[in-house]
C-alpha cells in the first residue's frame, strides 16, 4: 500500500453570534480536515488544530511541504513517516504550525491502520478501559457586554449546561481579576454547590493576577484553573501550583514529547491537557501520555474542532488508563464545546450526537466501535462548506 495523495479541506461558516475568549473575539468558525488517500482505495481522515487564517497556513504546509516528503510511502509505517517529517522540518520549527500540520496527517494514518485491520483505534493502542466517557460541557464564552450583563448570561448558560445532563462545565474568563471573580461566582450560582465547574483563562494573567483569581476560584470550589499564565512561563505554573489549592491545568499550547518533558519537569501541572490535533498526532500523543503518567500527572485531553477531533479523542480516552488506579477513580472526561458548531454536529454521515447521548445517559458518550476513527465525513457537507485559498 502506498500514499498517493494528501488533501486539506478548510471549512468555514459565519457564527450566529460573535464569541470570544481572553485573547480575541471571532465571528467565523473554521475547521481543517486532512484526507490521506492510498493506492488501495482506503482513505484516512485527520484534523489539524488551528483556527481562522492559521488553517490556511497549515493547509499549505500539509500539501506543499509534507505531502512531497511522504508520497509513495506505506501509510502503515506511520512512526517512520512521523520521524522523517519531524526530522526534516526540525530546522524550521519544533513547535506550532509544522506540528499542527503533521498532527492531522498522523491521525489520518491511524485511521487507515484501523480500516486495514478492521479495528477501532483504541484496539490498536491496546484496548478499551471503558466503553463510554463522562462529558463536560464547555460554554460561557466572552461577549462584548458589560460585566454585569455577562455575569447574568453566565448564570443562565451554566444552569442550562447542567440541565442538559453534562457531568461538569467550563467557563471562559479574561475580563480582569475582579470581574473574572464575579463571573465565576455567577457560574457557581447557576450550577449550585455540588457540581464541578472549571475556569479557562487562555493565559491571560500575570502570576500575581492569577493568584488573585485562583484564590477566588478556590473559595467557590472550582475543580481546575486552566492556562492561568503564558505557556512559556513554567516558573509561574510551578509557583501557582505550590501556592494554590485548586488544580492547575494546562498544556494545550505545548508540542511534542520534548516540549512536554520540560513542562512536566517544571512540576507546574496538576492536570495535563494535551491537544492531539496540535502536538504531533496520535503517535506523539501516546508518548506524551506516557510522560504525563510517568510524572504521576493525570490527563484530561483538550478538545476543540470538528467531529473528527471529537472521534479521535473518544478513541484515546477509551484507551487511557486511570491514574493512579483504584476502585473509584476519577475517570478522564471528554471536553465538549456547547456553542454553535456545524462541523461537529453535521459533518458525519452518521453523527455522534453527543448532546443526545449525554441527555439520555446521565452525562456520558459512547466510544465509536467501527474501524479506525469509527466515523466518516459526508462529502456533500465538505463541498458545501469548503473554502478555496
């Protein structure tokens, strides 16, 4: 079997309302899917992390830089392909867009391997520790409103996510320490006292401001404080973890086993959040997972993107052992963005329908059991939303 073509599909549409986080507001949703074709008619699908115009840059890397390096290679040699591409691109970027681009290709190669063997990816990794995973609903995005109006909206949104059946919820923060403390209090009001909520700062704070917000979150009983400071600030992470009782989480902006080694050795994380569509794909994710567990750091995957990203993470969460183990462990959760996302809800020939699963099962989603990722995109849908560059 040989790789005959690698194609990028950049999808985009205008959101019904503008959304935001601590770094920007955005009005369009983008997804970047990768399709790897073979001479035996088997096609694999993957996804590259990278919103907006980043997706167009990654498309060029996928098709113009990486594709010529791997055409004619056996797609089953995915680790050989990974190291060939990484080594040849090492002089041009060990992090960021080259790794995001490689991630989509690597995921597609794992999809091909599953289809060749007739097995889901979690079987190729080593089997399923679980056949379903709890799902937390991610919402409460920033909008161009005054803090009081936003707090009222957050209370209502948090209550709605809980009522929809999700196992926990996560909010955005980033207005500033005092206003963010009020937003967090509004979310606690919405979900009540006995429901987990988390706060995601998207690296908005200095260390001192992060301490202020972290203490407010502690008082409210939040489960974790995500990306409180810049991803490069390993010392800041370590200081926060040592000085706060709340779990400190992060890592979505870290790449490869080498980047993760430095982050983990800094001892700044209570919870690791690798992003498989960015750090190097499934091949590298498994090495990062092993590093995290070697440092006794539990993993809750970062998930953002289309149904391909969701399916990929469901496969990985099925195969993830609990840490440290026991009769009643805290199971890894699937992150699920509850805002408008056609690329998650309408992309597949057979939708995952996570929202309905959650409502019917008490907060859980099933692991796809078909070969590879266990899902297939609808090509008519791709044609309708693909953007030419």
